[in-house]
């Protein structure tokens, strides 16, 4: 099934998403909420993925970003018994709508509430990263493993996504960020940030808003590559939990170094 889902994602990206990149009409972009847009490519991609995924696995259900936007009750089905597909039809929509990169198509499969497989296609870069529970993570067919050492705070590069951080956490993180080697605002595309940790392009990412379609696919990839994905209080990530933020790192030591550098007083978390 890994290959069948990969083929479906590539087909949707090639026939629906890419043809509209930098070719969207004004009426094909809408604002769902302030600063959060949706395009016709998101909507058509999700419909095509839903048809294809449920055909591959009859009886499965799909929890997609646009389905939840239309009916928030769909989000409650992420932890349902049986097979549940978690779909982000275009991750990085704001980039896509502005004619910028990166953006991705992402899918994860959960069974009885536990993540079992995931796929992230970097559409403009044509890089496919996949993972299967217990079988590792692969980028373009080559197994990827996270780094196992901790070079120390001053040598770590990564992302603090400040936009959604509560004000008191944002102020503390901003004050302590210079203690790390390099902190950026990221690429506004979780489908880029997670594989970048798995391949050691960067060593950490801190998110606050953690809706399942943005994070379930990448979380499994990083974990299967050997990395650590936890809430800021140290508890395990589960796709049914969309609170308490996430810190992503290549291993436990780096995770603690970053968390304790940014938030030396854990009582504020």
C-alpha cells in the first residue's frame, strides 16, 4: 500500500496542484479565517485524495483539513476505531497561493488511533518522504536516520514558529533564542520542516498550533528516523491532541537541550 498511496499523491500533485501554481485566479483563493487561506487546488486535491484513499482501503474514513473546515465535527474522528486517513491536500497553502515555495501534499494513516504510515511529497522539489511504523523512514527510496549526538545549544539550528505561541511563551522564547546557534521563523510549511529534521538540515522545530493534518505525517517520519516528537511538557504526541505545542528534534538529548534553553523555567509551560 505504501507505493499505491505514493502513486496517488504524485498523480494528484501533478494533475491538480502543480498546474495551478502561479496560475490561480482571484476567485480561486478564499480566506477561511484572518491570514488562513484556501484555494481551489486544496479543495480539489482533497476530494481526489479522499476518493482514491477510500478506494484503496474500503471502509476507511478521511479526516481532511478542508472537510474539517466545512464541518468541525469531522476532527473528532481522528481517533476512531479502524482505518483513518489524515490528509493535508496542500500544506503551505499561504506559500502556494502567493506563488512561493515550499508546499507539500501530506497523508497519514492511523489504525485504531495509532499512526501506522505517512507520506509527504515536497511538490516543487519532487521529493517523497515516507514512513511505516516499525519499518523506518525513507526519502526518495533511501533510508534516513536522524543524528544521534548533541553538539550543544550554540551549534543547533532550527525553527521557532512564533506566530501562534501564547504571548508569555513567545517573549521567553525570543529572549532565549540567541543562546541557540541559529533560530529562524521557518518556511511556513510543516511538510518541509519535519523532513528537514530527519535529514539533519536543521536540528529542531517548535510548533504551537498542532492540527493533525499538519503534524501526524511528519511526526511519524521523524520518529521512524530515530527522532523525538513531544509536547513541551515532555508528554508523547498523539494526533488526537491538538494542544500544548510540539518540539521536534533528532534525539532526546537535543530535545532537552532546545527545550531547556528556550524555556529554562518549566513551570511556565
